[in-house]
């Protein structure tokens, strides 16, 4: 289990460890929360996949060999580095992630728009801006607009003139280029709806759809409520089929619910907090593909990150306190029942790690927390010529 710093990575470690699997947790620093779960039999520290790819692959290979690992489960964007260098991993180990070409096509928000359009999934009108002039022209077209970089994540760096994030960043601070474009869309009214799926050989084996009634800084969810999965399940399968139908790994999608019509916004080709809504046994079985039908989370299941809910209440106490008190009393915490409290006690170490990665620069903390494990579309050290060509093809698939 790589990138064990994430709350959902800790949840996966707990799920798999609790049903009898031997789990080794790893991250680029020792104090990641998942490294201290009692459900991890061992933990390890690796080099950064982004800043030292060769050493990262060597470290992962050493862990696989020493612990006789059967399956590598990435939980963040180290998935791209592992997929690009999968041929350099020890023989016999499986990587629970799609081919590099598929992951890149999903992660690049511009090529993703083309993919979902071809798959017949509704998506807002989109303009791809590759310089300052095209960005200015695009936002001028829409009285209410929503824009973000093609390579971005976690609700960070959103440019809009509508809603609670209006004015969060200035247009002049956005620097689109042909290699790092920005997407501009008309602002679509409605709540965000997210999905999470496990897939084996092109078939969905588990799935959940959820909303985040409470969010940290109007971006990252801290409470999660399962809703009906009918539409997102069908849309996810269409996208998998459009990729070629043989995808294996984890996919997470964000949609906007505009009066009952879902519009696809972006894909995270990795786990997100939706995984915490699945039961341990059904998740572990879903990874094997040995299920006749996908395990689908029933509407109404709810979880929260209680520490984050409480912290958020103090940012705007008059606004959040009533909801916070209800959530803390009524909603089940992600750690409830695991008796694994020592792991979350290491959460401050993650904040310290993020502060170190920012190098004293004024960066949003959520963005800094993943700086050493993200992938922003650059060529990866050691990737094959075929993968490099595939990456160029992804760029050409932008609208």
C-alpha cells in the first residue's frame, strides 16, 4: 500500500488487514498515518516518485522482494510512476492500476473531456486555454465561469467568479501553456456528486456514489453520504468501455448534479474517500474480481473524519457549529470500530511534512501535502518510447 499518508489509504490498510491479508504500508516519510496502523504488519519509507523516480522504483522492488508481495495498491498519483515503470518491478507482482496510457488519458482533464464525450457521458461545454490570451477570451465568453488546470487535484487552484470560491485566485496568477493548459467551462449549478469504483478486467466489482455535505475550505470533503448509484454506475462502465474494456484498478469521478442531470467534471484514477463507505469483506473480494455482481453501497450510509469536522467548525463557528454537533453525535467516524487510534495520532506529522514540501512558499496546504507524489503530465524517467508516444497522443486528444 503506497502513499499511506491519506485517510482513505489508512482505511484500505485496515480493511485488508482485518480480513487476513498481510499489508505492508509505505510512504516517502516514516510518520505517515497508515504506517502506524496496527493492521499493517510492516511499514517502509521510499524515495519520492516525483523527485527520484529511479530510487522509488528500486525501493518498491526491494519491499516486494523482501516481503513476498503479491499486489501493489497505489493510493495517489504514484500510480503513474509505477505504471510507467511496471516492467522494472519484480516478476510476479501485480500492480492494481491501469496501463500508463489509460491513466494519463483519464488524469489530463482536457483529454478526459474528449474521452467522456466519446463515451456518451454528459459533460459541460469546455474551452482549453493554452496561453493568457485564450484564457482571457474563454472566461469572457461565459458570464459565470469555472476554470482549473488540466493537471490539478483536490479542489486546489480553482478560478471562478461564482460561488464561495469566487476570487480565490486571480486570473493573472493562472499561467496556461500548451503543456500545462487550463480548462474553462460555464459554471454549472448544483451539488457535487462523487463516485468510487474498483475494476477488474473491465468489469466494475464494487461501486459507491456519495456527496460531501461538509467540506474543508469548500473543496475537500470531510463527511461522506452515500446516494443512489444508478447513473454513475452506468457512466463509469461507459468510460471503462471507451478505454478499451480491459482496465483494472480504481477510478473516482466527480460530477455536478444539475436538477437531476449529472455532468462529468473530472477523474481521479485512484482511490478517494468513497472507499471508506465500503465494507471490508466486500472491498477485499472486489479486488480479486471473484464477484458475480458489483458490490454497490446503499444510499444513506454515512461516514466522517471527525477531527476534520471539528477543526472546520472553528474556521466559521457560527456557520458550522450546529451541523458539526449533529455530525459528531450522529455520523459514524471513519475510525469507528477499528480500535486503531494510534494511527490518527500521527496526523500532525503529515501537516509538518506538507510544510516542509512547501519550502517556505505561500502555498495552499492541501496542495503542498502531495507535492512529492503528484504527476503533472511530464515525461517520467525510464518510461518506454511507446509510453512517451502515448503521452504525446494524449496531448493530441485534447479539445
